[in-house]
């Protein structure tokens, strides 16, 4: 019985971590289970065991994996799924999900993100509104093929001004979280190939926007390099201030990265896997999270650390990206 009550306390701690600080766990449980505040308190403190029906309501409402709590080792892993499709995709909803997830980590005393990046981590896009505008347009026109985008061309003046506002909030939170990013040379090249595809396909309304975007991408690479050199993240064109060694940047030459994201917030662990580019699977299954954490840390030992130290390797890595941009800009001007 004591073990059950310990698990029950863990459940309520997870609920507390999921809720915004302005929301009351007691109020949420009282409303959900239709019980008094006193009864809710007794369940939260572990003085009264949850019934099966109450456990079902709570785990469903707050998306808590019961099998993980009871250490069920069937080989199955339960994931929460955020699928995105053309008829359901809303950039703002997707960004707000990212914002909420980061908020949980920033409230933790001991938070960490390890990101194996097939594409450039989306936090970086919001250093420049022009880059964020291009990525959003690319998702909506090419990835999800919105009907209204069939004949639409990219133009910076048409960008939704609300997207950068949410993006800045995301970036502000991400900059506070100790983060390890594992890139390879193709991580950046995917972005440049998308821009070139749009140029060749005639999807830019104005050539000036293409040139402007390329200039911003070049500044973007310089800024990411500067952050790696400093060992912490900060906003572009703002003072280089931050906590040392909170941004570890690795160049992986061993395997192809796959956008696997491991997150730790105090004693909680979470893994985010992407599919179909933007759709997300999440789990807090302890065994699976530990496997991913161990794998990523093993991958780090097989990769080259080029933040703070490794100046030669850092220069070589980013100079290749800058050279690719220069070559592309030369082709544009031919």
C-alpha cells in the first residue's frame, strides 16, 4: 500500500509540473473528480488512495503514462502524438505546444536538452524573422500543400507578424536552458537546399527577398558560430551574455542525425521524436528515456566538441556552411 501511495504522490507531482504556475492542482483535481478541496488535498498528500475510476480520469486528462509509473516492462512504449495534417495544421498551435513544453523545463531547477539535429533546431529560426517567415511558408506550401498556396509565391511582406512574436518567446526560453546540440554537415545544407529549390522553382515573388534571405542566413550562421564560441546562447545583436557551458555544440561525422530530442526537468525525463517533419511523438517512459539518453551521450563521445574549445574544428565546420552560402549567392547573381 505504501508503494501505491508513493506512486500516487508521483502522479500529482507530474500534474503540478504540467500545470501553469497560476493554476492550482487542488482546484483542478477537485473539478475533475467532483470532490471537495479537502478530499483533493487528502489524495494529493497520499492520505487517501485513488480509485481506479479516478486514476483513469486523471491519467487521461493530464496525459500521464500509467504503465511507466508502475514499471510495466512489456516492451511496449506509450507515446502521446501531435500529428499534423493539411486540414489541421496551425502554426500558432504548434508553436504554442513548443512554448508550453519549454516552459516546463525552465521552471525546473535542473533542466537540460540534448538535441540530435537532422534539421537546424527550430529555436534558432527566430533569431531572424525573415528565416522564420520562409520556414513557415515552406511548411504550408510544400510540406502540407495548402490549396490556397498552390499559386502563391513567397514574399517577406506577406509574413504573419504574430509568428515572430511567439517565436521570440520560444527563443527566450530556449536560451535559458542548458542545451547540447549534435549537428552534422547536412544539418545546415537542408535549409539551403530548400531555399535553392524555391529559387529554381520560381517561388520567390521578388529577387530582392531572396537576396535579403541569403544575407540573413549568412549572418545567422555567423551568430550560431559566435554562440558556440561563447558556450552560451543569446539574441542576435544583443550583448553576448549568458551562463558558461550552457550551449555545447558537437559536429557528428559518424551517423545521420534524426531529430531526436531528450529533455530532463529535475527528476522527470521526456523524449520527443519527430515524424513527417513536424509531427511529434512524446513519451516519459523511464526505460525508453534512459535508452535515448545513453545513446545520445554515447554519440557525443563519437563526435567533435566545437563549442568553447576546438577552435580549428569550429572554424572548419562553419566555414563550410559560409562557403556554401557564398556559392549559392554567386549562382543567383549569374
